[in-house]
């Protein structure tokens, strides 16, 4: 499975903040609580809006477009990232692999791709309801500044 990127982590943070606040959240709120720059936050929220996961309330901010239990992590990842196959020597694209009929890794690549997709489809935003949004994540830019 492709690792989650900074954009995906920021998108997850933004959606969680909207869910917990149960009201509008501004770009400044997201940027301040996540530690990510305003430009990056604007780009991520724009992608979420385009994907139909959030909607804009002009002059007030953004809110969830769907109920938290209806927003899967897969939807979030697809809104932010380009689809990518799992990593393998051939690129892991089972369907496009010319040697899958004789490759010893072909069954593993197929199962890995299917399992990753099932996990992303089954995990929803609602499952983060009990997690505090002020907890840092592994990609929080403020953590790198503290380590220096």
C-alpha cells in the first residue's frame, strides 16, 4: 500500500475538525490546529470540496457535505492523491503486469491491493470521533521544528 502523504493527513485532520466542531471551520482554524501553512490547507480543502466531501459556507468556512459515517478514508485518499498501485519490483500493478502469469509475487500483489482497498473502504471518519484533534500526527510540521 502506498504510504499516506502530508496532503492526506492534512485532509483527515480538516475533516476530523469539522466533524468534532459540528459547525463551520475556517481555513485559518485548520491551519492553526494542524500546523500546516495556509496555502497547503487551502489546496487540500479545495480538493475535498471538489470531491463533494465538504461544502463552503461563504464568509463562514467549511462543513462536512456528508455524515461522518458516510465518508471513507478511501474517498479522502482519492480526493487528494493520484491512484497508485502497491509497491513491488514491477510497480505492483497486478492488472498491468506482463509477467503476472509466471511471477512469484503476483498473488501477493493482488491480495495486497485488495486488502488495502478493503481497509480504506471500511474505515470512516466517524471512527475518529473520540480522538482529540489537537494531538499531533506523524506529519505535523511543528514536530520537525521541535526536533531541530
